[in-house]
C-alpha cells in the first residue's frame, strides 16, 4: 500500500506540540510500516537526516507560500493519489482522496473560545468538522478529545481511534553539572526554578501560575533565589502575561526565555524544581511526559486530558485556584520524600507511552481504511 502523509508541520523550524507529534509519529510509522511504501509531502525541503528517502520512502517537495494545503497539496494528491492519505497535524485538503485518515488533537476552542482570536475560532470549528466528516478514521490523542468529538461533532465512536502519543524520543535526565549550568546561564534561569514550557497564550493559564508564584514570594515561603521560568514562543495575547508579571512586582523573579532549542530542553527540564502545566485545556500534554522522562516532578491541571496522561505521577490542581497551585508548588519545593515519590511514579508512567505503540494503532487504522473497511 502507498501511504501519503502530510509532513509539512514536521519541518517547522521551531516545533511545538502538534509539530513534534507529526515528526515522531511519521518516523515511527515508517519504522513500523515496513510492508508499505510512504510518500511524504513537504511545503519546503526537510533538513538533512530528518526523514529517510529510499525505495520505501519518497518525498514530494511542493512549495507554495499561501494556501498550501487546499491548493498545492490538493492538486498533488488529486493528480497522483496515494492509496490512503494521512494528515497528522492539520486539516485535510478540500480536494482529497476518498480514503483519508486524520488526527484531531483537541476541541479546546469550544471549551475556551476566549483563548483564540475570532478568525482562529472560525477556522478551527470549520476544519474540525470538515476533518471529522470526510475522514474514514479520526485519530485522537485522548479519551477527552474522543468524547468531545462525539458530543459536539456527532462523530460515531466506531470512526474514532484512540492512540496515545509519547514524549520526545531519547529524552533522559541530564546529570552533568557543567551542562546544566551552561543552559541555566544561557537562558538566565538561575539554579533554582519552577518551569513551564509552552507557547505563551491564554489557554495555558499562565496568569494563575504567576499569581501562585507571587503568593509564595510575598509570603517568603521560598528562597530569594527561586525563579519562575516561562519558556516558549510568544503567542496570542502574550502581552497580558508580561504585564501581569510587572504588576505583581516579579520582573526580576519571572524569566521569559523565548523558544528553547531542542538540545537545550532536557537540561532545562532536568534542572527544574518542578514542571508546572496550569492549562485550561490540553488535547494531550506532551510536556508532562517529557518532564517525567527527565526526572522532573510534575504539577498539572486536573482538567481535560491531563489526568489521563499524568495518572498518579503528578500533583493535580484546579486551574481556577491559584492558592491550590501555590500549595502544590510549596509541597514539591519543601518535601524531599514527595519529590522522590513523584520521580519514581513518573519513571513508571513514561513507560506506558511509546511512539511504537502509537504508530501501531495508527497504522492499523490506515490499513483498515486501505482495505475499504
């Protein structure tokens, strides 16, 4: 079978959640699908070594600056159709083969519409319903997303395939003091810090995290050298987060690093007191597993998919309750035995997720569609 895959998101220079999902899943599909051929579609050439190119794996680099999916990719798959088209991180082209599989990562725009610009809400609503209607199978990252598709988009459960992703391949704790210190110096974190990694945008609920940290600072519950590090690209309405840090007089205690290069993420995670994810909504929450892979305690919201991912290996809290978050941060900061317990549970939890298993489930769905099922 010839499986066509939209690999355009995987070659994004500064990859975040869905782009990393695309990269790791495509690599795993190629490894697991040894009985099939793959055609990868790119909007610009991938970096050397990102994907193989051989008798089983061919590339189609088809540049177009705008409307690449609905014009350029659509024309390509119509002119030279694969047996099945898989889109792991975006929307199916308007003109598409009859046999398609797509991943829908989340329906957060329905739960927290204020976290998205109006145009983005419209496009997300349209693209999600379009994907769910025309695809033969819909891959989801979590049971929470599956339930949303059934409730809000009237998708049959028989059409939905739950395939849990995993963290970034090869992530492991960094122990070398020199490496840790170099990264901490590069990003100005100091040696003692709570860490959040993710695009700065309203859905991440960073205001609650800043208020929780401010309460620990004002009560002197933590040492003067402890900082809050917010690592990630600037997203929509990011200025409100910057202004809040100034309003609560934390400018010298809150560090905004910008995007963190992939090789710097393991030492940044490994050196943190805890990784904190206060999001209002997450389709999966890959950073939870990435933090656990680096032996970093995790504190995260108790909503959407996050309890599915974290299990008993994290401290969970109500994302609307800054005092509950502050209490959780204080517990991790002050209780060594709790930290060790979280690390042990985290190591076990990470083993429950793998790209090999994820790819196997996705591949089975693609093969079923290829057989006309």
